[in-house]
C-alpha cells in the first residue's frame, strides 16, 4: 500500500531505543535547539512533537516579524509624539 505524504513532510527513521533523529529543516522551522524539551502526544494514530517554551519570549517566537525590535522602537517613538 502506497503512503501519500503531505508536500512539506520529511521522512525520519526510528532507531534502537526509540530514538528518532529530527531533520535539521524541521528543527529550524520550529526554532528548536540542542537540549530543548518537547511535549509528545498521540493523536489519531500520529505522534506529535511540540517544543516546550520555557519563557514568555520563547512562547511568542514566530508570532512577530524577525526584526521585532524595529517594530517595538517604532511603537515607542509613536508614544513620545
């Protein structure tokens, strides 16, 4: 039976001791790094990994533009007017 993968899928192989190497592209896409923790859930027969953010700033990662400091400076400047 053929498996049809979504376009953005990346294939990884489960190793001994249930170790799974997460491809660099997936790690970078969620902003994770060495030592980060993940919440592991099983939903409808699929394993889902979600990075656990230890800080408020980490939880907001990706919500604002990459250069959020420029946006904040602009907002602060507007307060002074």
